[in-house]
C-alpha cells in the first residue's frame, strides 16, 4: 500500500512545473523524508506546491555510508522519496546503487512515473521509435568517447545523447567525424519557455551555433539504419543469398546475413524474397 514503508522513485518536471502528477505531489507530501541531488533546485519545486518537507542530499558523490543510512531508515519502517533535479530518477541520474541495495534487502520500491527528457525528445524528434539506444552523457575522456561512438556504428536504432551547451561543439564534431555530415535532431530546453527542436545536417547546425551560440540542456538524436549500409558490397550480399536460397529457409538466411553484414533484417528479408523470385 502506498505511503507505507518503502522507497518511492518520484518523477519531477524537466522544465515546466505543471508537469507533475497528482500522485507525485501526494507522495511527496506524505513520505517521511525526501532525498534529492541538489537541495537548492528541489526546494523550488517543493515551495511551488507548498510541500513542507526537509530535503536531504543523495547524489553522485554520496557514499556507501549514505546508502546504508537511508536503508536503516527504510528498515525502521520509514517511507523515503528519491527525486532528481529534473525528470525521472536513475535516468542519467544517481540512484541505481540505492535501488539495488533495497532489492537485496527486500525493501518495497515504488515508481511514480512522469516526465523524462529521454522519452520527450524521442517522441518529438520525428525519428523511428521502435528501437532506441540511450547513451546518456558521453564519457569525459577521448578514448572512451571514441569507444562509445564506434559501438553505435553496429546498431540499427535511434541514438539518444544528452549534452550541455558547453560541450555541444565537441560532440557534434565527433559525430560528424565518425558518421559524416548526417542529418541530426537537437531537442533543446524541453518543456521550458525557449523549447526548440532543430533538424538539419551537422555542418549547418555547427555554422548556426558559431553565429549564435545556443544555451541550455540538449538532447542529440539521429538514426543509424541508413548509416550501417555504408561500405557494404551488395553484390557480395546477393551472391551469398543466392548460394543458400534453395537449401535454407528465408528466415534462417535472413538471420545469418543480418549477423554477417550487420544489415537491417527487413532489408535482408526483402533481398531474400527478390532472390527467390528470380530463381
């Protein structure tokens, strides 16, 4: 039953303060304590909804000692809410270690769904939403960033990357170096007054930013389904299919060719059907 013992993962607005559920407000009003990333940020939300609760700190820098302290409160039968500065807790925010610890100790955990920059940017981007690969913020070191971007080359999905205004130039240049001057989407300041969605080739966006720098938190999105066909010899692919089309089921050939050449299954399946008709 809600508002009894347990950890409550409460989603909060990513910009517009009206984007919070009645349930979230009720939970925050009734729990014994609220843990947050930054008390100054979360205090604004609580004041707006006249929620009079003490805010305690839990963030990336919190230690095992802090988690055990929260756990001891939960084991005493207390109800604890965990919120992030904005959006859904644990999505590029701290918290998973605490949730894991609670799972191990059989502490009840409840999720109170709500806003997320991840889902908001994906649905407004106009890109395919059937397969999504979320990178969050890219690592700080050049070698780790390179490793993450190289992994993307093998995917057939819409890629989602969080980025700040400070690093947007660097990240756009790196994406262009790995994938060429592709069309991307930048969703900026989601749900806020200056919300903006930009769709253009990377070179054009970089030129625009050079003339007029953009501010705020951003989400970079692009789809790799067309990118992964580069450098593939389709004559070789079709010959490979022809060799097997009379001996194996189309589904089996599709899976094999998909794995071998890293091509979308739908594309391979269509090539198989084409090959079967010409036989």
